[in-house]
C-alpha cells in the first residue's frame, strides 16, 4: 500500500499532465470546434474516427452538411463513397461507417458530434409555411436524434445519435426559419435521453442576413461559431475592424440565451478561406486575447478538418493561445486511409495497386515528414505547402 507522501507525489505529477478534454463545456472559454465532411480544397479527407483519435484537443466536430431539408440531401464529399442512397430519397445517404465512427468518437474519445445543416450550397430558401418548417424540424430530429420506436423516417447514421444541430446558412433568403429553429429547440429541451445542443454559424457582419430571423432573441442557442473570415470584420482585419464587441453585445443583450457563448471562427489554413482572410499568428493571438477578456467567449471554431491536418502545429498554437494544455496525439499513420465505395463500413485496409505505397490524398512529403514518398499509380506527389505534399 503506498504511503501518504508517495500518493501526494503522484497527485502532483498528475496535475502536470494535460487535462483530458471531454466535449463541449458551456462554462469554458477554450472549446475547439472543427467542421468535418466537406474536404475543403480537396486536400484529402479521412474518416471521422481518424480525427477523433488524432485530434485530442478538438472538443466538437460538426458533420457537414445536410444541404437539403425539404428535398432530403446529405453531402459528405469523398466520404459519401462509403455510403449508399436510400431508395425513397436518392440524395440522402445511408452511411454505416460514419455511424460507427460517431459512436466511437462519443464513447471512446469524448467528442461532441453535431449535425450541421444547410451549408453554402443550400438553395431551398427555407420553408413554404410555419407548419412545413415545424414538420421539417420533426423529421430532422427523427433522422439524427434519439431513435423513435415505430418511426419509419430514414436514418443516415443508423442508431447513432448526434449531440445536437448546427445552422450554417449562407442564403440571404430564408423563409420560416424561425419556427424550424424553435421546434428543434423545443425537441432538444424536451428530450430526457441525454444533453443536446443547438448552435449556429453566422458571418461576422451584424446582423447576419441569413440568421437574423432566429438569432434576434426568439430562439435560445447554446453557442454561435461566428465566421470571422471572408469579411472585413474578420480576424485578418484585427485590430482595426475586428468586431468582437458587437457579438459580445449580442450574447449579453440580444440572445434569447444570455449564457450563450461566442466562438471565433477562423480558417484552419490558407486554403480554407478567400484570399486575404487567413490571419497572421499575431492577429489570431491578439483576437483571442481580446475575446478572453469577455464572459461570452467560448473558444475557437476552425474550417475545416481537412485544412487543419495540412497545417502542422496550428492546432497546438491555438491551444496555447487559449491557455489550455495541449494533449499529444497518439501514434498514428502518416497517410490518409483509402476510401472505397462500399455499402458497409470498412473493416480493414484495401489492397494497394502496384507501384508506390501511398494512396490518393495520402501524405508523401513535407518538412519533417519521414514516411513513404512513392505514390500509388497513377498519382504523383504534389506539394501544397512547406509542411504537406500529397498524392494527387
């Protein structure tokens, strides 16, 4: 049996270890949210579980996007190759691999997994009536929320249950969006199975024309991932035009939830935003430092996971700026897992074609990289940054 002194020493050592991150924390200002699903810039996107394992400092992953609500449409870029279409909804994907990954991410890695709705290609302009909006919200809840006995609504992720919903609206014409958001909020609040969340991703100009109808104090949101990029009020315009104070004021005086958190949304690499929208390190550090002085600050949102994993060291920099301890990732493969068309989740590696060993989109070079450099035929190793070359 250890002595009291040795036990105390052990506790002291444990206090020096990085704190384990366990999903969204409403009382914290160091949450990190990252979007996954769109393979931004076509730089290469791995399956969801890969990022849950290899990004321990990420708290929330937003699966993006459900781009059609009235006409059901789930778009997951190249990951969609591992899905099949539902017969009754040809644009709605049935994705057992993603379903398994959601459960693994939640149960093994403590991630909060959100389903992000709409996205930049959403073009339905809302709903024909408030009753249609309510019915659509109920259908989305049946698709991704708790499994409802006897309900025949198709579920893209099977029995896996997401932890909430994120609104990423870009279309300025959004009819009856408030009753849609209000019904989802009502379903979330009424659920007793677990804690669910509601977030939104407005652009930084205030008021955001796409989100104004439901962010004007009528529907409580838990947090907003403000897109402080692609606009003159973004982080790349810090300090002169960065409008953090405007969104801090929204959280405290306009939001229906006066405890709502505001996250600084920023691209995860140069290719994640329009030219000129990727901030310098000092601009991002300054913006975070400014926001940390306000009670509404909830952390940082990054677009997107594919971009983040081509920007070595960027996540650790953000963790340091937030003032939380960075957790070293576990040993992992240096190449992206291959993605093949299948109606079921992959259970093992695919057989590589003759030639090199690195598959399409796998890493084949970059500063500090020591892995294989020969691409599988017919791909070639292409440098996209000092730190990253991939087979394309």
